C-alpha cells in the first residue's frame, strides 16, 4: 500500500497544483470539469452536494445570533451545481470572498 501511495503522490501534487491555478484564475467552470474527471457521481454527491446541504442547514441556525461569520471550505464546494455559496445565498446570507494578502 505504501508503494502504491508513493506512486500516487506525484499525481496528487500535480492535480492539486492544477486546481490551485484554476481557482486563482477564477475559472469555476474548469474546476467543476476537473472534479467530474476526478470523482465519480457518488463521490460528487457524498463529498459535495450532501455536505453542502448539511452545512447550509447548520449555518442557517445561528445566522441571526452571529451577524458575521468566517467559513472556510474546499474549493470544489464553491462552484457547480448545488454549491455552498448558492445555498447560503438562498437562505439570506450575504457571501463575500476574503482577499489574499499575496
């Protein structure tokens, strides 16, 4: 298993760098395409859609108590069908990105 994982490290590093570049370019469509190439429909549902739905429900509860929140998620939760940003906006949240210091 260790040898297999070591062999996959280069693939993972390359995929991560590709995702980071697409994110920095603001290319959500290509990021969604990247996820479709990398994940199965079941992964997409379990990792993204289902988790986004749960997060949106959980965050909706305290929004009146906490008028400002900072939430960090993986980049694939921000784009595509059933993304977390759209779910939060539909619940009345004002969503703003945090600017990088770079």
